[in-house]
């Protein structure tokens, strides 16, 4: 082989070719992998709402335009940690327990809320961390609502049904839990303390009557008149 042929011959390298886009390509691949690892099963309650509940709402309330139908837009979970403040900070074990609960229950990372103003009676100072919150939408929202209705509420101690008066003028519904152990994802043996949470279901194009009708049709266990 001549020297000229040797120069033209490509040299093989043991190094793997770099992914297209470098770090940006790796980040995009990670996002796609995370998206593909989400829930694969269509939300049961979402299917029930679209195939059954919408028709019942249209018949009961005379709503003809599909765009005027009440829709569950998001569910917001909030856990207050202000009562555990020691000095100016929340103890690490309290924060880690609350955040771990919200992650297991919703499948999303919560955010820490800071006080907007000082309240001396509650030992709260402006700018201090006081609560944790997470907002879930779309498929995760429907999966959470299904577990809340069919798994969590039946495990509430001395449960006699949920109150149906906690609706605001826009039809948003609020409820509270006194302990996180009602969710099957939480093992209370590993929990250093018990904490509750507030759950807010936010509707669009709704009213108290519409929202109650929709939630009742989806299986929300409201208390019967003789059980209140």
C-alpha cells in the first residue's frame, strides 16, 4: 500500500459518536424518557365523565353548548407546616416528611410557600417557609381523584360522608384530611409524625350545583341528609 493510499484510508476510532446536539440532545432525550414513563392507562374517571356524566349534565341542566360544560381544571394540595416552626426554620424532618408525602400521593414535586406577611399569634414572619403545595392537572389529576374517592376516603376514621357545603361561587370544592395515612401509598410506620392536608378541586364554567352534580356522578361520597 502506498503512502498516498494510507493517508486516504479513514482511521477507525474506539470512541462512540457524540449524540446530536451534545448536552441539549441529552436533555431532550431525558425529557422524552420522563414523558414516556408517565401513566399509560387512560384515566377511568375521565372516560366516565366524557362518556356518561357530560350527557347527564346536559339533560339535567339544559346545557346544549359543549363549551359551556363544567370541567375539572386542576386539583391543588396544600400542607401547612407553620405550627412546626422552631425559631425561624422548619425542622428538616418535618419538611422532608411533608414533601415525601406529596410526591408519593401526586407523583409531582411540590413547591415551598413563604409567608407574605407576619402573624404574631401564629409565630409567622414574613418571608419564612410555612407550607408546601402541589398542583396536578390532566391525567395525573384524574388518577389522583380516582384514588381519593375509591381508596382514601373509605379509610377515613369514622367516615360518614363528605360535606357538600364547601363550594364557592365558582363551583370550586375544598375538603380536608387530618392524616396522610388514608392514602395507601403512605406507610405510617415510617412517618415520624401525622399531618393533614387541604385538597381543592378547581372547576371551570361551573357553579356549586353543577360541581356537586359532577362529583356525585363520579362517585364522590357526599353525606346523605340523614347522615349529616
